[in-house]
C-alpha cells in the first residue's frame, strides 16, 4: 500500500524534540532575561536610595566630627535586597568630589574634599530555564551605579528674624556662639547645634542685638526688603532689619516642617525657617541712618521656631537641614546652612 509522501512518525518525533528544545530555550531566554531586567531595576532603585542616604550622611560632616557612611549605605542595601538574589548584594562605595573623582572608601571618615558618594550594587541570582539548556549558565549577575552630591541651594526670602552669630542668648540661660571664626571664615559651632536660642524678644537684654544701637530693635528682619537676597560664604551682604515687634514669613520653606508664606505673629511656631546670621564686623558696622537700617550677614542657618508669647520666639539651631529645589556645586564641610541632595548619575 502506498503510504504517500508524508513524514515518517520517527521524523515527527525528532522534529518535535528539536522544536521543543528551541521553544524551551526561547522561553528560558525570555523568562531569565525578564528576571535579570527586574533585578537591574531593583539594583538601580537600591543604588539610588543608598547614594542619596550616603550623601545625606556626608552633609552631616559639617556639624558632626568623624562621620563615615559605609554602615548607612550597606544597611540600606541589605534591607532592600532583590528577591531572587542568592545572597545579599555586594556594595562598592566611594566618596567623590564635585567632579566625581574618587577621594576615599566610604568606610573611612568623610574627607574634606568630598561632596557626595558613588555607590555600585551587584547581585547574583540563579537562572531558571537557561540552566536546563546544554551549556546554559546556572547564575546571572546584574549591577547598577548611582552618584549623589550635597549642593548649596539658592536661598532667598529668608526671615522673619535676624540672629547674631556670637554671644547668642540661650533660652535656658547663658550665651553661646552659633558661629566661630576659624582661619578667617565663619564656621558652624558644632556645640550650638540642637540648642535653643532667643531670636525675637521684647526685652533687648534677652538677646544679642549684634551691635545695633536702636532700643526698638527686637530681632525682626525686614522680609520684604530681603526677599530677593542671598547670602553665604563669599556672598556676604547687608540685610535690612525692622524696629518693633511685627514679623511674618514672606516665602514658604521647601523642607520638612517648613514655615509657610503668610504666617505671622504667634502663628509662626513649630516650623522651620532659614534665618540670616549677622556678625559684629568692624569693617561692616550696622547701618542705622534714617530708614536705611541694615546689618552685615554672612549666611543662613535653619531654625525650628517656636512662639513664646505674642511677640517673642525661640529657635532651635538645626544642621544639614535639607530643602527641595536646585543647587549649585561648591559645598564643603565648613559650609553652614540648608543643603540640597541631588542624584547626579
């Protein structure tokens, strides 16, 4: 009997085996690639978060001696590991400059030239389908890198109070410098961080007037006159002050618990504002001629403000307070005031 020209059953079995192998290979490639892509995304998220956390820790070097970031970075990676990873992802972390040049391992204390960190996270996970293909790998590896920097925000509209940098009156009694002059530049006094100061008082004896002669000066800044002014190392300038007891916030502070624009009087409480820090400078004495009333200001510092009556406020000095927005390079561990943390790569 003529069986025709159809394929022999044995041929069909061989062809099925070949096609099945190819199908399993394609399925394995798609599945394992998908798992690797998911791992890559997970590692990038972990690297981004670790770099951001590391840069925040670098910012603390401005107010805390002996800071290192390795524990912070490694702990965050460990707590955000990839589900399919066969072990805790490995971490490589280095301090970097604004130019992204490595200046030391994150296990060491923050170098004076560091402005951020570069973090690389690597994980290894088993394959699932490819391992059954002859010659297929049993594991696959993914990695991701992120870099974050501490930057200087363009602060404007600070107020509504001006604080004297030296011999500032503590709310608990006594006096303390908020800033110290070191090698010709004003730097944050680490001992003052976390202390609460009188910054707006009806009685001039309860706060340092920073050389201002007016008996009517209570610590109030002229927020309208100062709203477009910036200040900082290399950008010192005169800020205007007001006599009397009125005070209001003219701009919103874009940070956690930031004071909001339009708040005034006793409602300025339990919120953060960055305030101009004034100094008694022989080369730049207070100006009190007519309505032109100004005092020399060397930068901003963040304070958690609390109302102490209708016309009095105290402020708790904060360090490395982080605000939203853009920032510029040039941050150093001697900088004082709010900062911006940016992922740059």
